[in-house]
């Protein structure tokens, strides 16, 4: 039986061929219409399924099973294409064979999603399908098999498997993911790492600050945490361990820094493109909304690692900087990113911005002999980008039936009003509930799924309680991205802990500590939309300055260092002062500013007095486990 199956090399070649074909098809489709609107989605999904099943078959485990799924995917999608006109004309009255093929399509998409992201997202879709069938016994609507399969699979409209979410994947997300894959393969990563070394030479925290800066820059190009960690962490984590950081600490700093990749413009996670569609605005506006909060998040992580380095006496190592590599790689990053931003803000569609980003990085890499790639490197970048884009595509396809069923059964409205009821009219409580829901959802599903489910359930309640739609959507998206850090399943922490050889749970808790102040930023822009550059009263400069000051003071208390190590009382005063400044930044009562300054003054004077008296804070109880010390 196995002898008749393709060899590993044959499967690898087939995967590469499909990846190249998918990439070329999507690039050509930017300027030449190669298929109709519905047919384009079918081709996109078929390419994605082919890549995922071929990649899975290469593992040589149940190869026949993955190839069988590939054959079923091909046959079912071809059947739908051949019968498309009849299905559109007879919508709502499918033939028995149409129903069977519809369920086959659902099955292969759910299995591909399972292979890509784990069981939770497809299981959620299956449970909603079951609710569609059995909801009549739970007070829900009475739906027939024909109604359900038409709703989730055979309408070819805005809200089903072939709907708007898959359109975004086909037209925009895939191209940006491909751009990120090529950018990494063609040497732009050298720019991030070398520039990070420059910053690390002048920072007390050394390689820890290198991790923050390089992850911030790379986050601009990937929009994903795990690829960010795989590239920058392979360099920064070993360096942090060499200068004295414990393995779990080194991993957590990299995870916290890379966790901001999905909120760092201009190429954010897939959820950002979905957000633009749901809000009915251009992607350039989403980039504008995200800019200040993203910079505030990275500033909070940088403050944290700097204070920790001083507190624990870390002596940085000055890593040599390859200036030639820095200068040769700089155009590979700066020119494509500038082109993408310029095209977005000039009003061009996002797909064209991604197209010219891909073209510019390929062209620039060929000009300079130092960066001129081999065909193997170009092929590897193409395959890696296409495979990641394929995984996003099946996640988007799986979300279609979820949206359709939540809407059809009325479950979204029921849950949305339940959130409002639980909050009791309190916006803060509603924000806390929404944060918890998004983080829990994000533990085992992609960020785009966690965000989109929240968009159907929690966001309407937040809007009814007074938030502008952009504030509510950004709030949910922000915490969906941070689910990569939170245990028990934080993918960013998992990848970083593997590189560092550290325990995962300890790494995850440390990661949350490093990102703790950044978790407060969404609450500030929920109350003060100026941080999203939305119109409003007051000064934007004051809002930014108050937020930065609040984050800095909060980190002083959280880390426990001012003029000398702080005791519990001083830390409590500093934490309260930082929160007070953040409340003021969020348009809280005016008295919160003098109150916060008074608390800060008391904390600093207390700490200064103890330093002059020579009384260390050694008598205080041991620090909680999330506040670490240097390894010996």
C-alpha cells in the first residue's frame, strides 16, 4: 500500500508547485481578472486545501488519508463550480446530492482547520451545526437540513463559507502573508537584528532591548507572533541567557515583545483586514487607529525590561554590529514598507499595496549583489508564505459557517444582550467581560476567530454602552492578539519556551508580567478615543503624555525600583499613582491627576528616604514568582 503512495520528495515538490502556482495566481489577479467573483473564492480555497493536505501528507503519517481528503476537496469544489448557476437560481432548494457535497466541503474545510490550528475552532463550528439541528428542543428556531446547508455553504453570499471573510483572505490577507514570507527569506531580517544590536549596545538591558526593538520592527512586516519569535528569538534568547537572564525570563521577554506583532501597523494580523470590512472603512484607517496604542505597548515592554535590568544588575554585552549587512538590508525593509504605506494612504486598495510590496522586495533583492538571493531562497520564502496564507484561508472559511449560524439562529443577539445584562449598565464591567471572553476564545483559535466571534457577541453591547464602533472593535482585536501570551495555551510563550529550553507555564506567567502594563492600554483608548486618532475634545498630546507617564509609573511600582529597591508600601503607592494617571488619560475626573501626583511623590520620597538611610527592602516578604531575579 505504502509503495504506491508518492515519496516524500515527490510530495515536497508537489507542495512547492502548488505554493508557486497559488502565489502567481493571486499576484496576477491583482491586475488581470482570471475568474469570476465566486470562482475566485473557490480557486483560493482549493489552493489552500491542497497546500495544507500536501504538507500534512509529507509527515508520512496516514498519507493516504490526507491525499483522500485532497481528492474529495477537488471533486466537491469542481461539482459546485459546474452546478453554480443552478444552485444560485434554485437557492434554498438543493438536490440531495447538493446537500451531500455541501457537507463534504464543510468536512474537508473543518479537517484542514483542525490540522492547522487545533480542534477548538472546527469543534465550535460543529457544535453550532448541532445547535442548528437540535435548537428546536432548546427554544431555538426550527431549521431543516436543506435550510442549514444552504445557510452555511450554498448561498455564496456575504455570510457563509464562501462569504466576505473568505473574500478578504483571497484578495488581501494572502498577499500580505506572502509578502512577509518573501521579506524574511530575502534577508530583511538582517536589518531588524543588526538595528536591534545597535540599540542593545546603548541600553542597560542589552539583548533584552534588542529583542523589543527587533520584534517591533519585524512585527511591522509579519503581523504574527510565532514567526516573529522564530526569527528574532533564535538570536536574542541565547544572548539574554549569556548575560544572566534565566531561560524562562529570556523566553518571556521575547514572547511579550513578539506578542505585539499583531497590533503593530502596517501589516497587522488577519483580524485587522476583517475589522476594516466590518467597520466599512479603508485599511489605511485601521492602520491609523492602531499606530499609537501599538507604540505605547512596545514602550511599556521596553520600560519593563530596562527597569528589570537595572534592578537585577544585568551587565549588557556589546554585540558587534555588521554595518555593511545593516546598510545593505535596510532598503529591503524600508522601501517596501514605505511603498505599502504610501499606497494605502493614497487610497489604493490594500491588495495593490501588497502586490507592489512583493514586487519591490523582489526587485531590490536582485539589485544588490550582497542581498541577491538564490532561486532556492525565493522558493522557500514563497512556500512558507503560501502555507501560512493557506492556513489563514481555511480559518476564514471555517468562520463563515459560524457567522451564518450565529446570525440565522439568533444566538448572537441573545448572547450580546446577555453581556449587557451581566454588566448591569457598567461600561468598565462590560469591558472586563469582553476582555475575558476574547482571551478565553483566543486560547485555542486564531486571533481573527476570537476577534470575529467577539464582534458578533460582545462588541454590539459595548457600542450600546457608549463606545464608538472603532473603539469597541480595536478593544476586542487587541486582546485577541494578547491571547498568544496567556496560559494554558499561549502559542507565543510555547514557541519562545522551546527555543530557550524553559518550562512553558513559568514562561507564560513571566510573559504576562512583561506585558502587564500594555494590557491597560486598551482600557485607556476605550475611554479616550483620541489615542485611536478619533475626533474628540481635549489635547492628543496630553492624552499620550499622560498614558506614557502612567505606564512608566506603573512599571516602577510593578518592577519595584525607583532610587533603590522598593518595599511593598512604596510599590503599592506607585501602582496606584500609575493607575491614577491612566484614569486621567482616559478622561477620568480631573482630581485624579493631582491625586496620582501626590501618591507618586509620596512613593518617591519614601524610597529616597530609605535609600539615604541605607535601609534596603530586604526585610519585605519574598517577591511573587512572576517578578524574577537574575540567574547565577
